């Protein structure tokens, strides 16, 4: 990131004009902490100064500067916008510009673009404003392109997952149908085997029945033959008696 992207500065009060009051001391302490890199303490001092004079744009602006240096970009942007809203003509355009820088660092390029545009409306000749606006526009386009690619990839992954789940369901259905078919085939084979085992017994039973019928028929014929023979014997006996 080129240094010209950052146009953050602390506007110092003319202490000879303000006098040695509590407000000046808070601002001065905040700036001392800022220079020593103690940004958290600097933020607190600027915050206290803002409480003392809430209508002043400077404490809020300086607080945003300290937050930015502490890498707290979203809160820094909020403070810069709050400072710009107080309409200090010496700070407003730079407050908007620094809000754009903070949004840029937070990768919120659409909001950065808006802040830079608002800053340019107040100071259209500032080259840093224009430069950072161009950079934000390019980054925003890349981000939108990447978001679209990510969305497409997410949709593709979702579709792939749905396809895999459907394939799994189809496979499970096929497996179940195959199991049912295998069970039916087994039952059919078992029945055929059982039928084959029962067929010889049935045939034997059928033959035994036929043999029994033949024997009965034979016995009937034998009975008839016996009766005929007995009858012949009786006839001969009577003839003997007659004699």
C-alpha cells in the first residue's frame, strides 16, 4: 500500500489562543501518547476531550487517527465520519478522505469509494483523493468479481453435493431392489428344490395307488373265478346225489 493512500494527520490546537484549560491538556496528552505509539491511551485522551467539547470536530478526528494507527479500521471510519458531520471547514474534507482510507483498509471498498467521492466534492483538485478513489474502484471491481466467482463456486459445490446425495439415494434404492430380487430368486430356488424333493414321493404314492387298484381288480377276478369254481363243484355234487 503506497504511503500516499494514507493522509492521516493530527491537527494541533494553537495553545496560545485556547489557554491552559482541561480540554487543551486532554488533546495535548492524547497527542503525546500518539507520538509514542501508545494508541489506546491516545484514544482515551481524545475521547475525554470530545466529552468536554462535543461540538468540536478535532477530538473526534484525532480519535479516529489513533484508532487507525491501532488497526481498528471500522471504528476509525466511524470517528472520521462523525468528525466530518460537525462541518468544520478545516477538517471535513480530510475527515472524509481518512474515512475512505479506513474503509479501504477494512476492505469495504464500496464505502471507501463513497467517502472519497464526498471528499472530492469539497476539494476536487486533491490528487491523493483522486488516486485513492481510483484504487478503491479497481479493488471494488475485483472484489465484486471475486464475490461472483465465490458465489458460483459455492453454487457448484452445492450442486455437486446434491448430485452426490442423489446418487447415493439412487444407489441405495438399487441395492434395496437387488436385495429384494435376490431374496425372491432364493425363495424361488428353495421352492423349486422343495418341489423336486416332493415329486418322487408323489410318484411313488401314485404308483402304489395304481398297484392297489390292480390288486383289487385282480382280487375281484380271483373272487369271480373262485365263485365259478365253487359253483361248478356244487353242480357236480348234486349230480352225484342224483345218481
